[in-house]
C-alpha cells in the first residue's frame, strides 16, 4: 500500500474521530462554559492525555515500531515468530511500568496539580475539584498506552484502520458522559457534578478502546500473552531508545504542560478557551499530521534497512508535499475565519459571545504554526527510523527553553493569545532546525521540484485567503444565529474557500496530478484460487 493510500485511510478515520471530538467540545462549551468546573476538567483531561502522547504514542511508538518492524520483515524467515516474541517481552514489562507509574501519579496528584496550577488554590473549591477529577481520569493513561502498543503492532503490518478508528470510541463515550452530566444538571446537579460524570467516562472509554484493539489484533492473527517480565538485550535497547525519544518525540506534548502552567496563571476560563481553540487547530493537525507520521515511520524504516536512500528521499518529499498541500490553505482559512468558526461552533448556553471572540484570537495565533506542527511529524521519523533519538532531544531542549523564556515575557503582556503565539513560533523554529540537520547529514533535502510545488500552494492559498477576506464580513450576523443560519453560513465559507483553492491550485500546478492518480487508481484484483 502506498503512502498516499495509507495517509488516506488514517486521515479519513481520524477525520471521523475529529468530527465526534468537535461535537464533544461543542457540547462541553454549552454545558460547562468557561468557568471553574470546565477549567478543572480540562486540567484533569490534559494530564493522562499528555502523558499518553508523550510516552505511549510518542517515545514508545517511535522506538518500538521500527524494532518490531525489522523483526517482522527480517529476511532470515523467522520474522513473525521473532516479532511476536519481542512484543510479548515488551508487553510483560510495559504493563507493570504503567501500573506503577499510574499508582504513583494518583497518590502524588495533589502535588502534580499544585505544580501545574497553583493559582487554582486562590479560587475556593477549584484546586480540590481538579485533584479529584485528575485522580478519576488518570487510569486512562495505562489503558490507552496498551491501545497504542497494539496499534503499533498493526501499523507495522500496514493495518492502519483499527488504530485510526479507536479515538472515535473515546469521543462517543465522552459524549455519553456529557449527556449523563447534562441530565444531572437538569435535575439539580451542580457544574462540579457534571464535570465528575464526564471525568468518569474517560477511564470507561479506555476500557472500551482496549477491548476493541485486543479484538482487532487477534483478528489480524497476532496472539499475545502476558508473560513473566524479563530484561532481555532487546528490552534494554528499547529502553535506551525510549529515554531520549521521550523528549525528542514529545516536544509538542511537553510544551502542553508548559502552556497549561502559564494558562492557569491567567483569569478563570483561560485554560478552557485555549483547549477549545486548539480543537480547531487540531482538526487539520490530527487528520494530516498524525496520518503522515503514522504511515511514514514503518515505511521509512524498511527503506533505510534495505539501504534504499533514493526511495527514502522520495517518500519524505511526498510526505512534505502532502502535508503542506493541506495545512497551508487550512492555516490561512482558519486565521481569516476564526471569529466565524468560534462563534458558530462554541458560543451558546454557558459560553458567552465575548468568550467566543477571545477564542477566535487564540485560534489565529495557534494556526500560524500549523504547517510546522505537521512537518515535525514528517522530519522526526527520519531520525527515529535510523534509531537516532538523541538529535531531536537537543533540538527539543533548546526549543523548549526558548518557549519558556518567551512565555515569561509575552504572557503577562498579551495573555492567553501571547501564549498561543509563542507556541506557534517555537514549533516553527523546531521544524527549521530539524530540517537543517537533515540536510547537513544528507538524509533529506528540498528539491527544486518540491520548492516550486510549495510556492504554487502558497499562491493558491493566498487566492483563497483573498476570497474569504471578502466573504466573512458579509455573513457576520449569521454566525451566532440559529442552527440553520450557522450551518449554511459556515458551509458557504468552507465551500467557497475549497472551490477557490483547488481551482487555482489545479491550474497553477500546486497539486501533483500523479498523486491524485494514485488515489483514484483501483487496486488490482486478487487472482482466483
């Protein structure tokens, strides 16, 4: 299966997940608004999810998947057996590490919450509620980390659909939790009761996800057993790779903790507004960035293992082109339409119009770094597939230090919008630095063809931006209207923007017609038995 088809599979299912995630946050905004209980839940949800992205989907996956893939595709004939044996050894250790870490974190939760949100103690009840909700949600880390491991096994076998679908189950379960919370609220429950019901649904979602992935793994013919833990040479090597990869693959996740710390020092509701605004930013980032990063790592590892550097260069160039083709117009569109989107999607119930305007400004700042958020998913696998997890560590350390320094300056002066802008700037700096190192080492370089294609994409994005700049004010009164007005006004913006971009992009050559042909080409029929 080609990179294009892999990205299409992952991106399509991730898009479905993002739609349900969007529905979840729209309900959350209306039910809780941007107040005490909403901030407490956001912090409680951030903790397990950030550790999950940092350790399980970040450091663990980028170290585990290439090692597992090499054993699976070994030419000595013992690939399947060796790969499964390695996976069982990892699982035996992984389960106990997750249980131990989760138990310690839950015991230490008052201190963790204090480190991230000491200002919450100034608001009566907010710190205590944050600690309680965080203890409820944190077991999700262990459950979803096992989900990530099983997803990695299937990705190495080019079976990307189950891992891409599993977040849908999370969002469906959380929507059910919100529905239960809404019922509680209408029967005399407080906002804290609603947030508690929502927090309980988080570990429940983890159980549902793990059950589904275990079934999908067995259906794919992989039979794993939890055996007695033992430290083999392969486990030691995996551990040595994970330690630096924890930082290198997770700079974005680590910056989330930094952003959370600074956001909790700002007026109440700031953390909620930042996370809801990031939902708009995460739509293209999740669909394109996660899809590219997931698809490219095992494919790149195979090319490098066989010494096919030319194919590795071509694969990365295609990934860069696909990433910019979708993120450049998305960044322009989100920046121009941000007030319309935040008003139409989130304002209503307990979310005020003023909150919507602040959220729009946050979106504008965040999406300035959208192409960088996606390209980092393309550049980092070039290091990880060569088992070089150290270089991204030093880059990430420097970028994170710069980010913290900038935040100390901009947050007191520009508030939550300055915080978002600092994140976008340092993400761009991270990508530029990684690319510079790749070029110096001869592992990847921009060709004239690729640069020309991106220049044409920028031209098409500018044309679309001009059209949207004209259209957005024409329907200003409709974005906060009834449901029908909100739907048709946003639909008009989206359809007009897409029509202008893809028309101009097609005629100026911003779209690679060969890639389009790959998407349209049917798979060859299987021979009859």
